[in-house]
């Protein structure tokens, strides 16, 4: 439903960050976008959102050309969560912050109220309605940012490294939330450096490299590549995959939970 | 210019400003302005700063017009414009040819400006790009959430206001960390030294002597 | 001689330099607001004047300091907005600042300063400071350029008054939220509670260590519960100590206590004592302590205060009056140590996050401290950046003999370098041991288990299912070894069962242990080849 064709982009005209980028994102996918630092993984999502203009190529949403559409219009179908949650908040309470999107879209007062209540409940921060965003904990700020994006009632959610800086507990809770949103039908694009998350959570991985899309397929196909190939993409195998390869007959394990289950079954059986 | 220490250049700036006041005919002021522009051109500052210079020229013309409207005298209008131009261009030359750390070292060690203030000046400049980044981030976040900037002036004012407040509060929040950083790093100690070397050399004395001679000649 | 348990030390909140940093950051804000300000009918408010008015209202600096702030504002205006008449600014801004300070003082005790519940001081000071500053500016311009008097009276002064009117609006708009924030954080200047003085006491540590925290309890100002309670923790020469724990467990407080910022910067009440090299920290001031212990703050970005990379590293040395030659030599050394050679002339703001952090480390190492403390260093780094940071810190520890203390919640990357780990929970140190023991403690006592590396959790889960390994799984390599150990043990178990139906458990157990050691030896070879294919 979101399709990009021959995208090319560079901040300086003569230096391409990437070119010949083609992919289609279908409804209900949970996509990881990865690659080395500076490979353009954040940039590609900024193009999708309309925050940067491509040098060449076109973008389509449900068949309609959106290449020149400004971000304020794209907000109706793409929600964007920036990397640092505290840089994207600018209002004095959580409820106001979340209401900003639907208000800008010109929703009625009742609608805004309903949407704010819904999304705050959904991300589990209803109790923080009146809190002042900068004083929240890291994980809570991240949730406010996600709630603000969800309030746009868009069908696609892009998150830029949402787990960076979060501790283990916050990361686990965040992933549970994303899983739930995905189950409810949201399409998720997750920029991540975290191989465990890429393997365990995502249905598809798009890896940027060599100034274009270097890999596009399932995490299993990605992580069963040779170590050299992965190294070239700036990736490593997640521990569960690495360990599953060390045990003959165990098969690919996408998470440590799966590894433990299969291993115990093998040992008992 | 590169070989002169900052103090000499500061004195040059002051001298040129004094000359601009002492010179009362438009011909010599024009020579002074052209000489300054040549210096800018020679050190490649002109290319970096042409926008600022253009703005100053516009302002000089404006001042000249104001003078003309008020007094009806063309020469005095030209003098006003050129005088303003010569006094400001020399600042651009000073700042363009001197590293800021050398300038602060000179201001503190030779002009006896307390170190705190020299520090505040450079530290403020250090944070300017960060704040610009922060305000861009907020504007992008607003755009992603449906705020269109093509709206009327009122809408733009509103969005501007909503950028200022988080920026203000964040900068105040950072002030505490920065204050701790200063304490930890011995800021405000009694014997401050500078890594930059700004002591006067023979050539500086020669230039300063020249400046004094010219100024005295003009005065007489 | 005092009993350490009985020692109490209170201090007021905030350092000596709040007026410096608040003014600096507000003036920087003024400079950029000026650049992007919208205009009303071609007239824009003067943001620079408004921001220094707010800084003066908030921090109430002395008159001399006020003049200095004015000069800084003037220089910034000249540099960032290419003033049309620099000498005008050099006089007008100090004049405006002085006016703001005078108004602030004069109105402090006035009864009518509140109108309808609102303090009108910011309105008055914003207006008058702009009138004075603008008045000086236009008067000088008029005189020096010999402009006609009609222009001065009929054009320049009305313009000054219009801008002053706008500033009367924007000054309170900036001041009110700022004042609220200051009040909430206890940052407004006020008469403080008594401050202790320990300089006359003889305070000796109970234990010998590089850093020893003894019976340490600390209350933040106005707090009724301590954020750390009876902490006893030592750091020894050459240690690589990781302190971890859930959010709010007091781990950052420990870090700030080591460098003296608790209580000498954050204020509040300290009981017990922190000793550094055997000396009580309440008897040393913060810069003196920093010679022993360098700290990289969690917000390392704001720790960096100069324009260029070179100046940043020189900063602490210049403040301590090091000679030029020493500064140059030390700078070269630390740039090499942290791998920032070649970037010396870059602007700080042009560096990436990881580079800025390296720079923060370099600037701290410049004065040659023997301990390096890092507070949550990886919270804004990606996994690659994290791995790289710990490689650097690990090398500083191993090759340069620098003692390292790291506060972190991301344990995975730091494990290979740490020799000790302390776990904090609810303000107490609940476990302080080698890495594997502390991790196991977290698992067994269900404290902060989500922070455990998934590989280690799997190791413990397998163990509780009856499949123990010879060594804890602290890395992928040791996990592979462990898996092979479990498999071999299981295979042997089966074959033993098949061969000797009458065997007893004790026989199997002893056999397993014996074979186990063989397997470990054999397996290390496997790991080497495994590593080969990976690289």
C-alpha cells in the first residue's frame, strides 16, 4: 500500500546517500529497517514521511502519487516517532501534547477528546494525562511520543530506534506494546540496531547498505547468511541464532525463549 | 593579517573607527571603505560574508537617504552612509581573520576583561547550533502531526510560540548540568592560563606605531 | 576523631555559577530567536534584551556581573546578527542590562508590584531596559553619523518605543514559565539553611581503598526519605566496577557522591562519609576532587562548553593554570588515548553523539585523574556505539591503569570488561561481588531481572531445569561452550543409563564432572574455530 520507486537522495546534490531504492510495504507488516551508521535508514523514513524531498523517484500510497505531499498531509496515514522523545514534545501536559495532532487535522472537540482518551488508554498512560512531559521517565516519554503518533489515527507507524536508551524493562514493555498494536492491524516500521529485536519481533527486514537496499526479506533469511555477508551489512547474528547454530539439529531460533524451549525439548526427548 | 596577534587587530579596528569619525569628506571615506573591502577580498572573508556586507550596504544607503531627506545635502548623505559602512566592515574583518579562542585570550589577558564574560560569549556561541537543531526538531514534530506552515500569520505566530517555550525550559534545565560541569572543571580558578599564544611581536609593534602615526596626522 | 556513622553534612543547593550558565544559555536562545523571529508590521521584538532581562530576574546577579552580561549580549549581537553599528551595541546592551537589574532590585520590596495577582516586574523591566538600551543606541547613531534631528525624534524614538512595547509582552512570556521551573526545582536565589563546615575535624576512613563510601545516607533538599541509605561500597585501584539497579534505586546518587557533587552541588544532607584516597570529601572542594576522579555526566552533551574540540580538552587545564607546553602535551596524549586525533579543530557541535562522548572523556582525562566515573554513558548510543565506548573504556582500564566506575542499565556490552558489579535496590547496595555472582543474585532475588542479558537468563533457566554448565554464560563464546557441555553431559548420561541399568546417581555425577573438565578443554578449540568463521 506504500510503494517507493527508484528513490534517490543526497543532502548534497553530488553525493548520493542512496539510489535505486524500491520496495512496497503491505498492510499488517512489521518491518525492521537496519544497516550501518550513515547508511540512510533514518533518511529513508524521513523521505517516506515527507521531511526530505527525493532527488529522483516517486512514492505512492494506495496507488496515489504522494511524492510532493507535505508531511502535514502524510500525517493522516503515517505516524512518526522520532529517535529522541524529548525533542518532539512541546506542550505543557500529556493530554495536550497528544491532542495536538487531531487538533491540527481539524477534528471536532469531542473527537479530539475521544481520540486522546483512546490512545492514552491503549499505550497505558491514562494516569499521566495532566503530567508535564519533560518530567516523565524515559519509558513514559517514549509512550507519550507513541500516543501522539497514534492520535493521528494513521495506518502506518514509523519508529526511529525507540529502544535506544531504554533499560531492559522499558524495552520489554515497549515491545509488548508494539506487538499488541501490530496485532490490532497497525503496520509498523521499526528502525533498529538491535539484532535480537529484529529477529524476534519482525516479519520482514529491509537492510540499507552500499547506497541502496542491500537486503529485503525475512529475518530468518537474513540471519542465516554467512557471518562475512552479515558483517558487510554492519550486522551480527543475534545470540539466539548464533547459539542455535552451535547445537546440531536444533534449527533456527528467533529468540532466546524459542531456543530454550527447543533445547529443553531436544534434551528431554 | 594572519601574523598579527588579536590585540593588534583590535587596535586596528578601533583606529579605523576613529579615522571614520575624523575624516569629514566623502572621497577619503570612500578610499577607507574600499581599502577595507580589499582586505576582506584578499583574506577570502568577502565570499563567506557577502550577504552580511550586502545588508550593511543596503542599510548604509538607507541611512544616506534618511540624511538626505533630513538635511537636503547630498555630500553629507554620502558621508553618513560611508562612515557607517567603514565602521562596521572593519568589525567583519576583525572577526573574520581572528580565531575566537585567540580573541578571547587577548580580551582576557591584555584587555583585562574578566574571564567569566569571555567564556560566556564563546559558550553561548557553542550552544546556538544545538538550539537551532532543537527548534527544527520541534517544527518537524509539529509538521508530522498535521501542522501546516502555509497558514496565516496568526497560525505561524502560534507555532513559533510553541517552539519557544520548550526551548526555553530545556535550556534552563541544561543550565544546571552546565553549572556542575564548570565546577567539576575548576572554572573560576584564580590562575587561569591560555593555550593560545597572543603576545605582541615585533611586527605588531610596528603596525601599532603606524596606527598611532596615522591617527595623530588625521587629528592634526 | 569522629564516628563516621554520626557525621552529618548539609549544604545549600546550586553551585557558584548558575548566573553564568543561565545567562549564557538564555543569551544563546536570544540570538537564535532573533534570527527566526516573526515580525509584526516589520517590527520585531528585541529577543536579546528580553532574554537577558529574564536571566537577571531569575539569578539576580551583582551590578558588576550585570554589566558583564550586557557586554556579552552586545558581542553576541555584533557577531550573530551583524549589527549595523557595533559601538552602539557595546554601550546600549550594558545600559539595558543595568536598567533591568536596577528595576529588579527597586521593585523587589514594592507593595504595588502585583496587579491582579500577576507580578509586573518582568513587564516593567522588559519595557524600561529596552527603552534605555534602544535610546542609547539611537542617540549614538544620531550623534556619530550626524543624522538630522527630525529623524531622531520622529522616526528613531517611536521605533524604540514600539520595540519596547513588544518587549514588555515577550519578557513575561519568557519569564513566567522559567520562574515556575526555577521555583519547582528550588533554583531561585534564597537564604539557605545552615551549611556545615568539616574543615576543623579529623575524619579517618575505616577501610583503605581508592574510594570508600562508609555508612552513607543522603537526602536531597526537602526530601523526607533518603535516596541512598547506609551504603558501604569501596572502589579499589584498577577496578572496573559496574553499578546497576532499577530506575530510582540511587545509582546516580552514588556516582554524584563520589565526585562531591552530592552534597556540594545538589545540596541536601549527607550522613556518613565518602573518602577519596583516604581523605574526606567534605573537606575538599569539587575542582580539587575532580583532580582525583573524573566524571562523564549522563548529559555529556551539556558537559561540553567550548566552541572547538581543542578548547574543550584544554578547558579544565586552563582553569587550573597549566602552562602552555603542558596543555599541548597532555592534549596530544588524551586525543590519542580516546582516538580523536585529527578532529582537534572541528566545532563541538559538528561531532556525532559517540564522538561527543569521547570528547567528554578526553576533557576529563586531561587533568589526569586516576578514576573515571561514567554515569549512564550508553543511554543515547546505539549498540555499535555502546560496544565501541566500552572497548575504549576497557582499554583505558587495562592499558592505562585507570580505575573505572560505570553506572549503567545496559549490562550486555559492559560485561567483558567489568571485574565487579554492585546492585542497588531502593537506595541500598544489595549485592557487591564478581559479575556472575551479582547477575545470579538479580535473577534469584527477582531484582531488575529485565536488565539481565538474555543469554545469561537462558543459562540460569537451563540450570534450574537441571542442565547446568561448567561456567556462567557471560558471552556468546562461553554460552556455546556451555551448550556443548550440556549436550555431552546428556549424551554421556544416556549412554551410562543404557550400559549400566544398576548405576547410582552419585556415580553418574562424579563421572559427569570428570568428563566435564575434559569437554571444556576440548571445546575451547571449537570456540576458536567458531570465532574464525565469524570474523
